[in-house]
C-alpha cells in the first residue's frame, strides 16, 4: 500500500510539473568509480534502475545540478569535473530536455541509505547491469562504453 501511494504521488507530481512548467531541463550523470563501474539508483516511487539525475533548479547551472543530484541520490563526490556528453529530448513526457554528463571518477564517502525517494543504489560493471535497468539507462551506458552514435531522443 505504501509503495502504491508513493507511485501515485510521483505520478501526481509529474502531472503538476507538466501543467506548471511546459518545458523542463534535467540532467543525468554517467558516474564511474575507480574500477570503471557505473552508479545507478532505484527510486522508491517508480520501477527500474536509472542514472542519477533530476531537474535543474532555477538559478542553478546544469553542471551544478549534476553534482548536486550525484550527492543527493548517492552521496557521490565527483573528483573530476562532470563533462557534458549529449543533449536529448525526452518524447515520453513531450517536454523534457535532458543533459547527459559524465564524471570519470566519483567516490562515495558513505553509503546512501534507503528513504522515501531512493530505495536502493549501487555500482555495477557496465556489462553486468542489474535486472530492471531501464532501456534508456542501458542505451546511454552502451553508447558511452562502445562510442556508438547518440540519438537526439532519450
């Protein structure tokens, strides 16, 4: 029941954002540790594993948002400057633009404990992603790993 309420709340917040902000700007981060593993999050309010990320707040730069989301969602510190690697349009919501950053060296001084937003986090080998990693998450990691051309759509 609690999980259903959290999912409904997530759905309601996305709908409210659609009505209040016709276009949004978000960031996602390919965050790699010293062993080349990528960091993923599993939200409490939606199924699947995702790259950390979220909205760019008013008055905030996109790169600052990428660093903030890394810290909030995973207690990650970027030891190298996040580098913009691609800009995408997310047709699913019909209004989102997503800036994809890459940080080649992150460290996690302390583990991220589950809470109302984040159910689970972890570092994963790029060729051994967890079951439930979303198709878009898998595509972004594969594109980064192989150097495949990136499409315009998320």
